[in-house]
């Protein structure tokens, strides 16, 4: 079976995907990624940091997050 988005396991053993990879897969405009993650991840009142997503160390210019499969 081919994965559409790479699935990995976090330190807690949960399956997670990259927010950047999910965003790209959705075909959304790359210049709006920061606005998208602020609205849908960091300022989302229905999710819990370190449970539904984990903020990853900054790599380059874009912030990435490990999103649980249920949240993604």
C-alpha cells in the first residue's frame, strides 16, 4: 500500500504526519502556510499541544508540526 503522506511514530508511539507534508498534499498555496497553521493548529481551540500535535524544532524558515493521524 502506498502512503500519500509519510507516517512516522512520535516518542509516545502515536502515528503522526508532518503538517508541511499535509499542507502540500492538500494543494494549498505555499505562501499561506503560516496563516494556515496558526488558524488550524496553534490557535485551534479544539486541539491540545503535545497530545494532538507537537511543535517540531525549526528547520529552515518554516515551522513544522507532528500531527496525530486523528487530528490530521
